[in-house]
């Protein structure tokens, strides 16, 4: 075909690279807005576009005109509405976080796990109640907004200080995002499962609740007994030793160690008991 003959191998490579880069940009934008209220706004934009083309095909001229005007001025509205997400994207691009290697992420996760285990050990021995939730693929921004924003470097000392009784931030959950303390004193949804043991307090119910609606991992330290628990995918793992806690976090968060202690999730599975 004459049309294809005009394309050289370089043209094909450039076209493929162009498509890939456009896909990458959209993919990263979706990652940034995941778990935020911007997702609902994005659905609204998609609905407007669908209505615009459907009305034109059917012949609804007035509705088509209104949708066209909405799309014309919508670019400015998008910039205003998505300003926090756009700023976050530019900040991540400036820090080079879009292209981090797996080894860099593993090192950051190792430091996070070390801080969690160390602070958990301190609080468990002194029966200091704690609730720590780790964001994964499902965004926790809606819950972060209910607390006090910190965006601080994660250290065991910071976690301990947050949960010291009678301090302003001790009541509620700490949410970890991108290996940082995103916020403290956050409210998590309580589990409404009828199978939850009545001996469990609000912290355990909140930990189960957030694990039922997201893929987060949540650690609980009981202020009554000092026992350590972990929730994941609606399951509660109680009375964990520090070694078991560390192994579970390693198997879930570190890329090179996803298979380590995989059987722990089975034999330690003691939901609600």
C-alpha cells in the first residue's frame, strides 16, 4: 500500500513511543488522583463527554450545544479543580519519584518496617494504644483528610510521641503514605461485621473496617493487654510476636521478599479470635 510505503522504520518507532508516552502520562495521572475526591470529578467529566457525543448523534441540538460549551470552558475548570493533584504531580516529577527503581522502594520499605516494629515494641511493652494504617494501591486520602496533616519523615520516635496518652494527636489513627507519616488523629470506618468478637475495642474495629474497604495494612497495639494485631483484606491476625509482625510486613511490602513467610498468612489467620 502506498500509504504504508511512506512510513519508514523510524516513523513506526516514533509512533509507538508517542503512544506509550501518552499512555504513561494518563496512567500516572490516574495514580495521583486515586483515592481522592478528584476521581468523582473525573467520572463527571467522562459523563459530560459521553452525553455530548450521544446528543449529537441522536440530534438533541440544544443539549449538544450546552455540553460543547461545558467542554470548551471545562479546561479552565479542570485546572482549578485539580490544582492540588497537579501540584502533587509536579512535586513528584521534581523529586524523580515516578522512576524509582525497585531496590530504592525496597530500601524505603525496609526503613518503614523497622520504624514500625521498633515503635510497636516500645508501645506494646508499656501498653500504649496505637493504630497505624499503611496505604497501598487503594488511596486513603479521604481518611487522611479527617485527621491532622503532617507529611513528616517516618521515624519510630515520631510514632511513639504521637500515641503517648493525653497528647493532642494520640486519639485516632496514623496513616502512612509513600513511606511518610501523612496524617495523625484520623478517623477510620468501624467494621459492621456481626462476626467481630465483642471483646475487641474501637481500635480493632477500625482496623478491620479500613481493611474491609481498602487494601491497606493496619497495625493495632492494645492499651489493655499490650498485644499486637494486624488486619489485611478483612482478616484480623491477633497476638503477633514482633518477629511475626516483621515477617508479615516484609512479605507484603518488600518486592524481593513477597514469598517470605507466605504461610504465616494461613497459620496465623485467626479472625476475631
